[in-house]
C-alpha cells in the first residue's frame, strides 16, 4: 500500500530521484500544488501515456488554478496536440486569460499551419478560442495583443480575428 510506503517527510526530498510510482502517488494524492507540478513534469518525460491521460483529466475538470493548468498543457501539448485540444473543447468552464495565452503559445510553438489544417476538429478549435477570446475584457485583450497578432499571422486568421 503506497500510503505506508511513503512517509510525509519524503516529500521534502529531491524529486528528480523519485521512482515513477512515487511521482504518480504525489500527482494522485498530493496536497502541495508545486510538488504536484514538479512530479507531473517529471512524469511527462518518463511515462507519456500516464501524463497525457492525467493531464487531460486535470484540464477537463478545470482543476486547481490557471497557472497549474498552464503547467499541465506545457507538459502534454506536444505529446498529442489533437487530443489535448479536444480535451479543452470538452471543458465546461471558461478558459482563464492566463491559461488562454498558454494555449496560444503552445499552438504557435508546436503546431504548424499545415498541421492544424489536417486536424479533424480544427474549425471547432478556432471557433472555441474565438468564443473564449470574446469573453475577455478590453484590458485582458490588450494584454495579449502581441501574442494574438502572432497567433493570427501564424495560422492565417486575419479575416476571422480582427482587433
């Protein structure tokens, strides 16, 4: 039983040396968000399937805060871009502006225009992002003006997204 295997004092040790089982235990049962993030980041390199599945669960359920969700998408987006975007589409909660900017950044870095156009639900992704963007205040929109401009240019969306 994992509860008996790991004592609370172990949580203070260097996470890089933790075995996979302990990292999973922290992600599943952790009480400290920073420790969960660190364990999750490590897991995304050593068990991609677990990281993708658990990360999408975190995103779908809008768990913790936007900074945590940004960390999660940073870890899993490149593992399966289409699954992650489908997961974001399935959320019932709106996307916080900080998390929204992270989504745009991940898409710009890890998705080419051609790759996006080949995705089955690319129109739904863009429509969803457009809807989310329109919910933000003028100040929030202004805060991401340069990022949005880069996103629009990268994906040839000038006709869709006008300032």
